[in-house]
C-alpha cells in the first residue's frame, strides 16, 4: 500500500511518509496578485538597499537540479525537479552584499502575516536557491509564484514562498514558524529537528486548559491565545465540547474522550490520537497536517475542508498494518493534501471521499 521500496526508504528521514503529490503547506495565497510586472525583490544590509525586478532576476544564469523535499508535517516528495538561481549568484550580480560581521540572512514573504525565516549566511550561500519552476512548470501561486526560496537540506518551512525581502544581519532572528510554533531553527530532517527542546507547554498552563469549562480565552484571536505544544492530553474528557479555534500541536490525545467535540478552525498539526474516542467529532477546516488517527474511533466523525497532508489513518511496519478501530459513518469531503496511501486505505474501508 505505501509507495515505498527498499531503495526509497533509505532516502526518507524518520517520521516521514512518501507522496507523489506536492502538498500546499502554510498560507495558500500571498494575499495579493503578484505579476511579473509588479513583483519586486529587495536586498538590504541595513545601510544599502537594492531592488530587483523579476525580469532582471530571471536574466541571471539558472540551473536545473533534482532534490528530495521533506516537510516538517511529515510528508516527503522524492526526485523533485526545480529550476532556479543560486542565492550566491544573485549576490555576485548585485550591488548589495553582507556588511562585515553580518553572518545571517533573513527572508521575508509577500503574505498577510509577513512570514519570514532565517539562515546562517554560509548555509544560504552553499544551499539556497531562488526557484521559479517545479517539475518543468512555472510555480503556481499556492507554491510561491513567481519566486520562492529553496534550501533542500532543511525542512521545507525554511524554503519561504513569495520572497520579497532579503536582509543581512549580524545576529540571528527567529522566523515566523520558529517564533509562533517553536519549530527548530536548524530544521535538519535526518536529525528530526521539528521543534526546540523548550517547545513543551508549561504544566500550569496545560492544567488550566485541561480543567477549563469554557475555552473562549484560549481561542485564536483572543487576548489570551497561545499555542500548546507537545502537550499530554491523554485520557482528557473536556468539560466543554467546543474546542473550536484552539491551537494544540504535536500533542498526544491517547485514550481521550472526544465524543461530539467541535474542532472547527482548530489547529491540531502533528497530534496523535491512539485509542481516542472521536465519535461524532467535527473537523471543519481543522488543520490536521501530520496528525495521526491510527488506533482511533472515528465513528460518525465529519472532516470538511480539512488540510490532510501527511495525516495518517493507518500505519504499517513490515507486514503489520494498524488502522482505525471504528469508522462507520465517517464522512470526508473537500479535503486537501490527502496522501495516496491514506486515501487507498480509507477507500478500502468503504469510506467515500467527496
């Protein structure tokens, strides 16, 4: 069922699942219409700035390479062909370069939340590209058209879409996902550097969440909102069944009583649900990238417009396959990013995906 072979498995880092798709991760849009005419890329070292048009960038010598992509949410795409311009070649052709002592570089995106990431300058010079084609075709808007960063040796959140600013710095500055979700600042897939060691939520904050009878103060957009990371939600039976807009990531809901829970607009990326009872649970626009429902009861659960890239409903080790414990009435409609092997498994259970 999984699309693997012995040779491929040697190329897949720990915790990853193979896909032939190119799932969309993070923002699906820059929030504006970027065109070859209005696109601008700015380079800055703090005292000097330089603005590049897309035509000028694309006039530089480009190269085609094939690499494996590894996303922090758990999917890997092997043999991805891309065409782009070496970051180092851009600097050679321009007027603005790092000033003495500037050992880091920050990349900022055209996006509503001004996503950014940073890299050691030495790494960017050796392993970063400004990419405009994937698999022989121009980038589509959801994947960063007209220009995105590629740093193949790192998890994919280090490959920023819609790059608009390149800024040289003396001291490092954590990027968007590193600040908001404690993603690891190095992001080495083969060392499984997904989160920092300090990512786990504080016990007192977690206790308040588990004991709350109203989650209004914890929801995204509220003054007290925060992201709960690496939390133990084992055997949790929430007093309120409205968990909408909560952000609980990379956490474990082992044997939790989540019957009838409303997870609308929640973020549960990389969460695990072994033995959890999710009968009648509502996953409406819930971010479930990398979540694992192996061993869960999904009787009557509803998934609608949910990001499901690298979401797992079964897992396999050797010839042993473990899947859902119950699924009667499970409804999945308009998902995005569902991997081939997972769709095949759900279809084998008789689950119709609309």
